[in-house]
C-alpha cells in the first residue's frame, strides 16, 4: 500500500511540474519595458484528442477514454470507455477531468494540452491505481 501511494505521489508530482510550465520570472528595472514571457493565448484546445493511458500502479478497469472532444474549453464527450465525464481546459492549457464508470469507479485526470500534444497523470482512489497519459490532436 505504501509503495502504491509513493508511486502515485511521484506520478502526480511529475505531471504537476508539466502543468506549471516553464515560464521564468524576470525582474525589470524601473523604466524597462518587457514583453510578457507567457503567451496571451495558448492554441485553442477545442477539437478531438486521441488519448493513450498507461497504468503504472495497480490494476484498474478501463476508466480513461481513448478519445476526448473538447468544446468551449469543456469536455463535451469521451469515447472508448464506458464512463461519464466532466472536465475543462483552462486558458493556459491545463486540463482537469474526472471519469466515472459503473459501480462508482472514479479516475481523476490532469495535465497539459498545448499545441497538438498533451501529457499528464491519472489516478483512481476507488481502485487504488494510477498512471500517465499522452494525447494528440486528431
């Protein structure tokens, strides 16, 4: 049990590092004009995404869908797993989602979608398992 908790914590920490991005802070001089290091808008996440999930801890029922459709920054549909979905993608590309299967099996999913790629971690406290995921725009 302890090794499972450590593995999930490491997986979540790793994806958290991805989600925080790589923008560096820059100190300005009083009269210096600096352009923002962060883009004003990340490419639009709306559209279809193929998802490949890998389980690294435990054994779970298939809760992560193989395809997500994002519309208006929200998960509009999920295909490939018998789940109901909820989630959103914020203006910087961070995605947070929850997938609920039969018998109240729940997987939490987070990471980053930028450009045509995505990556992050997922975990299920109901099934004591977790892993990582990758996505590509279709």
